[in-house]
């Protein structure tokens, strides 16, 4: 494997780093479970390179059912608590420092079933616009909306998510 082609062609570099303080309020709160989502770096802010999100789950059970993506990879890094991680074959209780990488087409899922808060980082490459998907889920959960199977399928397909 070699380095990718240069995307920056300047000679002296630029001061363009963006710091996001840990104390910044979450960008999204999903009720009723209380999951807080921090948009650390979105596809829009990384020129499509990646999207990185801090996912802070409350003690109520919740997560994502088994699914796959066609156009992006997804990675999970457990920061605190215990998160059930599914690699398409086995469910594992992920604890701080555990990491799961899932390539395009790889079936995966996650869930917090511990009854305790848990936090993880979720990384998508390339940087797809996942915020619209997260915000749609938050709206559905917060407003206790009931979607038909067809509506769920359309929402998932629109956001490169295919349930298994």
C-alpha cells in the first residue's frame, strides 16, 4: 500500500486545525434513552475523509440492530462502560479499549444492555452525511413516531443502511 495522492499542494502548511473541547454540549440527544451524540468531525468538516462521533449511551438498553453499509466502513472504539459489539458472527461485551472495524458490506450491530452508561467513538470512512440519519432517528424516538416497515426500509436505504 502506498500513500494517497496529495490533497494539499502548498509548500508551507496552514493553521487550519479545529479544536472541539470535551465540555462542548452534545449536538443531538436521543430520547427516551437519553443517548447523547457529539459530532466531533463530520464528513462535511473533513472534506469527505471521515466522520467521527462520540456516542454517550444512558443506562437504558438501546443500540443498532444487525445491518451493513455498501459505501462506507464503520469502526467502534469503546471509551467507557460495556457495549455489546456484533461482528456479523459473534456478540462480544466490549470494554474500554476494545475496537471493532467493519468493512463495506460487513454485518455489524451494537447495543448497551449493561444497565449502566457507556461511551464509544464511531468512525465512518469515507465521511458520509450521517447527521441527517441520526437526527431522523432522534425525531422518531423523541416524538414516539411509529413507522411502517416500508417507511423504515426507505429511511435505511436513503442512508446506506441495509438491515439483515
